[in-house]
C-alpha cells in the first residue's frame, strides 16, 4: 500500500497546496482534512482494540483509517463549526470535540509537528528559556505587568522594544497584526501596563536578520536585510523593503538550535535571529508552525521537498 499522509489545514492554504503537489508527485496518497468540517460533514468512528484505536475519518467523498497514516502535517486547521445551539451547548460541544477528535488525531504517528508540541513551544517564555539552556544568545528580556519594573529595565539597558506574545489580535471583527515597537523609558510610566503581561526586550543593532527554517536535520537559512525604517524594527511590517540572500549557519548556532529543537520535541520550526555588525547571532523567536513558502519563492531553498521527505521518506 502506498504511504498515506494526513494534512490538517484550512480549505484555502496555498502553502499546504505546495506540499500536497510534492507528495502527489512522489506517488503518496494525501488525505486533507479541515476540522471545520466536524461534526457537520466529517464523521469519526473509533473502536479500542488490543493494539489500540481503530479510527476512521469519513467525509462525503472519502475516508481514511488513522492507523494507516504514515505521516501527518499540522498546518492551519480551522475551528470546529457547529449548527445553531445555545452558548452553553456550543462550549460543551467544542470541548468534547477537542478532547475526543483531537485526542484521536494525537495518536497518529510521525507528526510534523505533533499538535501538543506545537502548543507547548508557542509559549514565548518557554522558548526563550529553552534557547538559553541550549546555548543560544538571547537579548535581555523582561516580562511584567509592573510599569515601575518596566521603566527600571529600560533605563538600565538602554533602548528597548515591546513585543506581543501573540502576533495577531481581533478588533471589530478584523484580524490585526501587532508588530515589534521601540519604547522609551518615559513611555512606560503608564498604568495600563498593569492590565496584562508585557514582554520588553533589549533592542539590538542589526547587520541583518535571518529566517532559518528547520526540517528534521536540514537547515535552510535566508538573510533578510530591511531597507526601510519600519522594516529594520520588524521586517514583517514591510515585506516590500526586504532583500533576501541564502546564508550559512555557524556551527555553534546549529548545534545549539538542534539541542533546543530536541528539548521542545520539534521536527519543524521557523526561527528568527538577529545578526549584529560584530557577527553575533541572537535568537529572537521560534514558530513551530511558521510560514516558509515565501522564503522558498524568494531564495529557491528546497523547503517543500524537505517537508515532503519528512512526511513520506522515499
């Protein structure tokens, strides 16, 4: 039987489309599922036997037995969609679906990455501490809801930036991105800081930044040089001003990052570094489910082929 790969993602996902095409070209059977189809058009039936769960996922057009899946890719699945019901019933149904269907999906072998490891690694305090213990340089960082502590930190180390723990927020029903922002010590005398946790970090002088995509033991590094003031603070705010180049990863950075990936239980990650004018690499962020297709488009780095190989080795 040819290998079967399960891909969990939303219906419109051009990045997943690339992986589906690469797998199809290798003769791999791909079963693509969006959890938004559960429970209205996706059915699950699982029976526990001596060897574990025998689980079938069935849609109106096809079905797959999860025990036959040889590799699974967690991309961007949507939230469950339920028929009209009360708020209390919806909350209960969502919890049951997450634990029931989500628990069965968690038993699939060879995830890239396993959903539970993605959730754990997304915590910025976890990844920053793991980076330090793995041997990576990390800018001085403060997490606080105390404006006095924030002011002391900014005065002590000089220029600082504010970084959100999550990159997006909802406002008036619209998805909005929150970018890294420079802040002065006097701006931090603000009582609204007490209302939630904030992350402040040492602002580093940059020669350029690196987006490093890791797939198992393969490293794909792209140097990103921003040519606008906004892009120099956060390159995500001005993609049109970025110049791309393939670059090498120093051996000590590679070894430390491998240790970090192992500690976090990850096989894939999109990792951001700052490279200073002195050539020092500082770890900024790790996204266990980060975007990579535009890096391949801009640089020609064969990331998609590496992902296909990780899911279905030749």
